[in-house]
C-alpha cells in the first residue's frame, strides 16, 4: 500500500489584536462601473453579507436598475462574492438595492423606484416594491415580490426594509394616507407588515402609521427645496415582537399631537406585536431636541436596546455644551421590566466636528454598536484632512453604559468617499459601505462613484487556504493532518496553527482504479474515426488499455456505430421574382423538391422542400383629400413613409393614413413573404384636423330644412358628441349629448336659421339648420 502524507506546519507568531477591529478586505465587484454606488446599503448576519448597488447599470446609459451582491465568509478572515442578485422583473430606475436587510436564511431588498405591481402590471411611477430572497442550500433565490395593498404613484415603498424570522417590514416614507386608506396627509409616511404563512407566501397583514401623523408645520404640501413632511418609515428596525420606525422630519413634541413645534426635530415610534397586531406603545424624542436635529434618520434595535440617530444634532452629551453645526449624535433607550422604553444615554464621538453627520447609519449586535459618520474629514488618528472621506465609530457596552472603543476608516481613504454611508455588524465582523469610492480592491482602475465596501474583524488571523488536486490509485491512501482518505471526492480539513488561527485545506481526490470505461461514438458511411490515434472505418467495439505513470491501469472500450441517412422536410415561402437555394440547387416556382446535401464528414442528408411562391401585394393607393388608403386589403402589415426623408412615420401602420401636413407619402406593404413599396403620392392640402375630417365623413343631419323633426347619425364614431344649439342671434339655447342615431324635435322653436355645433376631442363640426 502506498501512503501519501500532507503535513502543514503552521507555527506563526501573529500578535493578538484583542478587541481592536482591523480592516481585512476591501470589496469592489469585478463588473463595477461608474456611478454604481456599490455600498450605499449593507447588511451582515452570520456568514453572509449583502451589499446594495442601486445605481448598477446593465442596459442603456444610467438606467439605475440596481443590484445586490452576496458575500459568504469562507475562512476566518476571507469573504467571497458568491452571487449577484437582481429582481426577476428588472427595469429602468428601479433602484433595486437602495435598502437591504439580511437575517438568517432571508434577505429583503427595497426598490423604491420600481413601478409595477407584484404581477408586473398596473404601472404607477415610483410606487415602489420589495423583493424577498431565501438561502436554499447556499444559493439565494427570489421567493416573492411584495407591494403595498394600497399602492399609489410616488409612495416610494421600499425606501427602508427590515426582516426578522417570518416577519418583514417595508417603509413607504412619503405615502400619504392612514391605515384605512383615507385622511390624506402629504408625505406623512407609513410602514407595511408582511408575514410568511404556512404555504410559503409572504402576505401583507397590516398597514402601520403614527398616531399623531402630520404634515410639515410650515409647508403642508411640501416645497421645491425639500420635502419636510413627517416621512414616517424613512427608517425601520425589527427585533422579535418589537419595531421602531423613524420620522426624522416630524415637527411636534410627545406631549400632544400638535404641541412643541420645532421644524424637523424628528421623532421615533415604538410598536409592539400582541396577538398578531402591531400597536404603537410609545413615541420617543431626544431630551435636548431642537429644530433640524433630524432625530430618527436611522434606527436600530437589539433585544432591550434601541438606538436612534440624529445626524444633524449640535450639542455634547449633556445637551448644552460645545454647540457645533451638524456634528451629529445618537440616543440610547432601554426597555424596563414593565415594557417602557426609557432614555439611557446620549453618545457622541470624542473628536466631533461640524458637519461630520455622526449617526448617519447604525447597527447593533449585543454589546457592540457601529455608527457611520459619512462626512467626517479626519482619519482615525485625528489628522490627514480629506473632505467627506468618512469614518465609522465602534462603541461597546459595559456595566450598562456605552463608550467609544475605536474609530475606523478606510486604508485607501480619499476625499468624497462617503465611507460610513451604511454600516453593519455581526459577531466579530463589521461591514462599512463607501458609495463614492472610485478604486477597485487593489486601489487601481478609477471609476467615478463605482463604490466599495470594507470588512473589519476583531479576531484577525492570517488567511491560509490551500487547494490541492490529488490523483490516487485504487488501494492507496492519502493523509492530511489527522485524516486518511482512500476514496475519491472533495474533502475539507481545518488545521490549527500555534497562533490559534484556523487554516482550511480543500482537497479534491481523483481515484484512479482499474476500471473499464465505455465510450459511445458514431461515424458516417465512408468516414474515419480515430481511437487513441488509430483510424477506424468499420463499426464495432474496440478495447484500448491505458497505463498511467503512477501505475494505475484503465481500459477504454469504444462502441462505434454507423449513423443512418438523415432526412428532413421543410416548408418555404418566397415572393414572386425571388429564388430559394439549397445545396447546389436554386428554385423560383412553387413545387416540391428533393435535394441530397453532402457534408465534409461524409454524412449525406436528404431534404424535401415544399416551396410556395407568393404573389406581390397591390401597390396602388387611393386618395381622399389628405387621406391615403392602400388598395391592398389583405396585407399582413402597412408602414407609411415620408418621401421627403424616406423615413417611416412612427405609429402609422394602418391601411389608411391621414396626412397632417402637405407633402409626398408612400406605403410599404407586406403580404405573405412579399414586401414592396408604392409610388409617392402628393398631398396638396390638409383638412383642419384628421379627427374633424373623420367626423365630417361619418356625420349625417337630416332633413334640412325641417319642419321640426331632426335626425342626427354619427356612423361608426365611437365617442359621445357634445352638442350645442345656437339661435339666430348666436346665443346658446340648449346643450345635449349625441351618440349613434338621435332624433330631435324642434317644434318649440320659431322659424329661422340655427347653428348646431358638435364636438369630440379636437374635432368640431358646425351645421346650419333651417327651421320652417
């Protein structure tokens, strides 16, 4: 027995990084392009992460279809892109990937710019939608597209999303109506709850709005600069039976619906599920609220902790000292034993500066919290000024209090990166998006605003992976670490080094045994087939022994057969005057023909062709003032053409064409397999409008003159005519509607000349009526 042994010596003396998060990977997809904005939204849970690129384009210039990239942790410090997701009904400006949330085996993706319902119908601009994917054996597959039951244009359903177990929440931050579909309040916002039923279908169970939903106190209908209504649903977070919803433009205090007005101070609303119904249990605001704090811009919840971002808030932790302009802050609330959520702490970074926007994004996992600060200008050491490069802060909880643990930034930070526009945390891993970063993962190939995402870990280990392919003869064994293999297949072994960092060895073993392999082949009569270099011309079974260098013998038996003759039948139509060729034959008349076609491999094919010759269409054209009609009534298609430009006239595909301007026109007629074009016909004058012309052609008014009885017929005119009768002085004396055949009695009028005016759209016809 032969024994192959693989020994890996992993005696690395790597330092212990303890609780410090270090950058391990920068992600930029291979198909990146300008303005993809990869990293605008991120989410991470366990071994999977999702990164949204709402500007990703694969169609015409900048259609903003959007996509989501899925990454899997493969090795302690190694994340690998395993999929790129797009919606099943992708369309221009959907912005799929604007929001993402991943939890367990479910992923929800928002596409606030999407226009169609769940069946791809009922186009409503930016009504919005969301898509739920499920992880099935390592592959993320679209389960369902969901939309709001009362969807309307510009609701932007999918602006925010959250998913937890079998519950999904979708925010429509500028939706206008209450939970019953009434009480219009401009852009007050709403959230929709969906549950996964036992049949595997996500079903909308509730529409949720704030108890004190309201419009903006100064601009109730919005204004051109910015929409300042409540925007309830601009952010949403979900944990078990608790949900928090942000309304960062809400203006009023918690004491009563319309008190304590402060413009865009913001609010957040806490809901609890009981008996399958979500009920508002509390409205929360910051203790030092001021105008433009935008409290609620982003929210997070984990167990009994809620965090609410106010990225435009100005003061220190005490709410009074060191006021700056928009440095940002985050407020912590904690649930007590009675179910009430109480203010616990206000947190700010230790290097706060004006315009940082600390708290633009947030995520919590147990005692760790990460906060995005996308407009921060300084690196983690407080220097290296780069405007709006961005950063993120890690806070840890100890003894009931949160404190700043670390500031992180990108290793290749550049001005305007927007690093921190999105953040996610799960276990020992942090994910940060930088939607405006221009370079790929090797800091090359600059593409404006392509975007990037960065992975950080606090358990840093050297990435050691190895892929081996082994040929093993039957009867031998292969050893790696503590494992022994004697069969073929794919095997994974985890080896531990002295540093405690795991390394992964992937081994593919091809087992070479003394087996017989059957190969089935065919040849044509007169041809040659080569078996391991030997020419063969006769059908039969041929055996050949192979001896490998490693001593593993194999036998290959080739079963060679002779192919039968090939026959086929086809039906061909050509136009009179054209020809059809097959092989060396050319045909111009109708009939049935048989041809034998020889191929280079000696396989002859017999082809039977049923040829039909179609007569060309009638190319004459009739003219009635500005109307042209093709005299070919049995055509498959018509296309009218402007002779001046020789270009087709869009939409003019009927047998009759109504010219709208003086000029020459012709028609291309397709009948069967024949297509030909008429001569040009000159139109010298145009009626007032085509609609008026059509109406005049069909309208009949009789008898005229009349002694009182008058009949009006509209022929095939489909629309209802609006009629007005004017007296001899030009005064309107009666209005009525006409459709089809209508009889009028004018006995009540005096003798004289009256005017009857009939309207339908742009068509207006006037008739003088003489009453005796």
